[in-house]
DNA sequence: TTAGTTCTAGTCATTTTGACTATAACTAAC
DNA sequence: GTTAGTTATAGTCAAAATGACTAGAACTAA
C-alpha cells in the first residue's frame, strides 16, 4: 500500500506523487596523496547498480525510514554502505531541484561527515565502493558533483573559523599534522611558526606529555583536542 | 490516488506512510520597539485554524508542490500568507525529528527571509496573521520555538561575519542605521566611531551624495549597498 | 662528529582593534 | 541671533593580532 509509488506506479503517476525523500552523505577523510604523499581529502563513493545513472559513481544514500531521525538515517546509511561510524556528522543542505532525478522527483537531505584516518583505513572497499580524491572527481550521478563542491566550500569555511580540523585527525596529533590538514583543505602553505602560535592560543588544544617518536628528526610533542563538535539544532551539546 | 495519505488514511496507515514534506519560513524584519522606539527584530506568524495545535501561532508554511523548487515553494508560501516578496531568502535547516507533529511524520525544510522595513509595513496583518517580537515569543505550535531560536542564532552568526545587515534596511541608509541593526541583532552597544571605521573599510558600501534631512541634528550621509546576497547552492551569484 | 631536518621560541614591523577626544553641522530653546 | 543640545565625523593612542623572519634545540643519518 505504501509502496505503490516505488513499485507499481507508472511515470505519469509518479509525476503527481509527492516528492520522495532521500538521505545522502558526503564523507571526508584524509589520505596520503599518491604523488606527494602529503595528506589530501578523499571521499567514498558507491557505484549505482540500477537506473538511472547505472554504473556511475554516486554519494552513499538511501530512503528515509519512518522510525529514524534524519541524522540517524544518515548515520545508518553510512554504516551500511561503508562500515564507517563517524564522530562528526552534520546536516549540509536539502537539495530539491525539479530535475535532479530523471523520472521521479527526489528531495535529498544531504549530511556531511568527517572521519579519522584510522577509521577510514578500516572502511569497506569493494567493487562497488571506492575512495576518490575530492578535488579530482569525474562525472558523478545526479547533481552529486555540485553537492560535493558545496560540501568542500562549507568545509573550507568552517576550517577558517572553528575547530573542525581535529575531527579529521586521531585522538593525538602534532601541531604539524594540524597544519597539514589546514594546508590540504585550504590549499595553501602556512608558516609553521605563526601557525603554531595561533593554535596554541586556542584553549581547546591540550598539551600531552607524549612525543611522537620514529621521525627522522626532532620528535614533536603530541596534543589532544578537548572541544565539542557542538553545532546545529540536532546535535545539542551533551554535558 | 496520490491523496490517499492526506485524506482517507487512518492513523495506523499514516504511521507507515512516507514522511510528508513541508516548507516553512522564518521571516525577520525590523520594527521599532514599543518601549524604546529603537529597531528590534519582529517576525510574522499565522494562527493555526485546524488540529493539531489549533489556535496556536505557527510559522507560515505549507506542503511542497510537485512543480516548484524548494526555494520557490518558500517564496510562494510567503507571498500567499503575508504578501511579502523578500529579496533575501535562504535555506535554514531541514527539521525531521520523529515527533514533531503528533499524528503524521513531517519533515520540514525551513527557509529564512529578511525583508526591508518598507516591505514589512505593507505586509498583510489580520486576525490570523500577526507580527511578534522575535525575542519575546510565547509558546508556538510544533517545534517552532526551537526553529526560531536556531534562525536567530544563524542570523547573529552571519551578522558578525558577512554583509547581511543591509537586507534589513532600504536601498539608502545611514551608518547609524546600520549600527542600530547590528545592535538590535547582537544585543549590545557598539562604539559609533569604531563601527563607522569598520564599515567604511568594506568596499561594498558606497557613499552617495545625498544626506538624510529632517533629523534634529547634523544630517548624516546616505550610503548604498552594492554587494550580492550570493550564498548557498541554490542562489548562484548572477553576474 | 657532522650535516640535515624539523620543532620550537622569539623578534620586529605592520595592521587591526578598542577606548577615547575633538571638531563639524545641524535643530531647538531662549 | 546666540547658545545649548545632539549626532556626525575625523582623528589619536595604546593594546592586541598578524605576517615575515631569525635562531637555537633536538633528533636522525651519514
């Protein structure tokens, strides 16, 4: 009964049906560039196994189930397709143009996630799930190129302001690693000394007694991020 | 056929039906405070004429029609309920909690608009449409208090950064008027001299040869805003 | 032991910010 | 018509933030 639109309706009926609601997610993680080895932004895409856009790459997503919140739907879908459970997940935008999908009208509420490198390394990769460099995508299904571009724009904005870079890193990190994240996302070099002064000015960054060993030079001190994601009306700060 | 969920279905059927999609809008405009006379933020609300939340005040909104984009739906609904055609309209957030509406599950994509005082003065006001001070709202229908709070938070954020204040003013304005907007939204006093220095540093503010006459003191110069709204993936900058 | 590398602290000139002063230009009261 | 009152506007000055740069510390590799 409630699946009539999805299965048996013809095109004319679908045109009059209420728009269907889908949830998609843009997932960012850092991976070393193949060429330079420096960290760059990557994201997982899934290959479409049916029309429309069969065999093209697309953002992970699916329909909203009736017993889950938008955030939960994004989280679940993310886990099912990539195995990831990101600590940072935020609503990006609702895309509802008329011709996003050829036959039926689809409104997509898109979330974006940041995952740590250790998590990203564990992510499932298969014939139909693969990671791509965020700045070198080929043509994706639907309007997903535009969505990724918008997510990148938002990421850069947030980066210039708030303390979001740490969600792309593990629990402990060096100040040089933080700087590399900024450099990867903002795509420009930053002065190490001045950057360090900035970061050390923010109270959410805590010095640990540990040092990162194993480098070919002086071992840098490890730091820890003590702030909260805290944003949007869904993720209330949980004290 | 496609109205089965809206009209004839019983509660059990609605629980399993796909969530319905609605568009709502938070509309901000400046009006003089009744007490101090200084400009403060107001917004129009509509009285609900049916259950749920019958007779309570709510944000203007309605269902999404199948032949209009999200932005168009917000714009149309806004015009129909209040007669307003705002020049600034942006997506705020998609609210999709499970129990926002008692019977049926509703996902609301909420927009927010800024209108100029001249427009706001022309807005329809009636038994079922009335303006309220944004910071002194009583209990609204659904989760609309939380939505307004979030819109206020976003407005303050944007204000601290970008050039959004001008959309609450007319085409010509004095620097003192701009400062009053900032003071109203941020809720704190600003030094007139320093504020003027800041504003004059932004290239989007253009001096006109005109002066505002009729005050009880030295007539201030009038300025004009030459920037674009330009934000979000829907409103592409139109060169 | 030395060269090479990054980490880290610090200097210094420039720019930005916040608090404040002073003058200009108008109206209203006298 | 003079003066008091008010806001507009320009400017000063110290404090804070920023950008470019120097130099020593602490490690590895040769």
